[in-house]
């Protein structure tokens, strides 16, 4: 059975969705860069070992990433899952876990990498927004895409209502992506695309606003 380690910085709702999904893997630990991350309490309630590696205890990104990798490796992680982990990682760290480091991002990448994705989507007037699970590469928010969910943007949406609609889908697609990973169904191709083995491809168009 594969070992996964989840990294968080905050409330940990995606982590919670992973803990409650009964995944075919062992969740070896939840690690936070913030001691007061709400998600740590949720992990403890699920009897998952937790650790804190505070970025404030390190003078630069490189030394923080080295300390973080040490703790991750102590838990023998096959996959490292970023679930609202809000630190930019060095290329050395990313390369160390090449093909084993996964992130969820609240936009339909490659649109809206970075912060404030919902505000920016609303400002642009897009009619469809969403979330993406992808492999992490040194290029911020640009790694090979595993799965995406699209949601309609509604006329009266605020960043909060849109975030809520997207988050609901995050909680559905992240466990699915990790399930595929642990079942060895995901192949990372040389050209940077992701191939899903043993999966019948079907899908439906999301048209927003809807047709009459
Ligand atoms: C989620 O919306 C996640 O997609 C986002 O932070 C939130 C964490 O919420 N991640 C990023 O923006 C990473 N670039 P959570 O702590 O409740 O899972």
C-alpha cells in the first residue's frame, strides 16, 4: 500500500475530504508550516500523525525546504499531496519529488495561477471557472493536469459564493485523483500530459449561462 503525506497551511478542508474518502493508501502524516493551522486538529481527530515545520524557523526557502523534505522522508512518502499548502517550493524540492508531488489549485489552469483566483475570474467576467489537480513542476501552477472540474459563474456571485462552489468540486476531484494515483492508473507522459489508464472517457458539456 502506498504512503501519502499531506501538506497544509490552513483550515484543511481538502485534507479532510482526503481523510474521509477511504482511499486505498496509508495517510502517513499531515505536515503544516503553521502550528495554528486548523487542519492539524482535524488530522489529530482522525488519529493521523502530525508535524509542524515552521518556515519562520528558517532563514531562507532552501533551508526550509530541506527541513521539510527531511520530515516527509521520515514518513517514507510515496506521494506528497499539497492541500492548501501556501508556500512556494524551490526547484530542488520539486525535483526531489518529481512525479510524486501533487497540488490542487482553485482555477481551471493554466488560467489564473497564483492568488485571488475567484476575484480575478469574476473581474474578467468569465462564465465558467473551476479547479485543477496537477503534478507540481518548478513552474508555479503549470504542471501536468490530472483532473479538472468546471462550475458556472453566476451573475450575483461574490468571490465567497464562487469559492464555495469551486471548493465543493475540489473535495470531489482531489480524492478521485489520489485514488487513481494509488491504483497506479496515472501515467505521466514525456510530453508533460497525463494519461489515465483503464478509464472510459465520457463527459458532458458545461454551457454557462445554460441554453434555453
Ligand atoms: C483550496 O481552495 C485550495 O485549492 C487552495 O487553497 C484552498 C485551501 O483550502 N490552494 C491554493 O490556492 C494553492 N495555490 P483548504 O485548506 O480548506 O483545503
